[in-house]
C-alpha cells in the first residue's frame, strides 16, 4: 500500500484532547467511586491503572493536564 492511500494519523493535538477528555472522565468516576463504599476494589484499581497509562501517554504526546 502506498503512502497516499494510507489512512491519516491523528495529529498530536487530537491525541492530547482525547487524553484530556479520558482523564476528566476517569477523575469523575474516581469521585463517584469514593461515594460508594461498596465499590469493588478491582474497579478502583482499573481506574488507577488507566489514569497512570493516560499520564504516560500524555507525557509522550506532550500534553499537560
């Protein structure tokens, strides 16, 4: 496949925006989880790991929250 027919790569600004939006959603979920003492520990851990992954991705794309 030649480069003219390749699908365009999302630009850095789009990536940073998506990361920022995902981080905001995860932050809201973390706040909601704090309100529910019965929240499953696995869900809390998943949120934490996703936040860490987003932070690493943010650094790689040059985004800042």
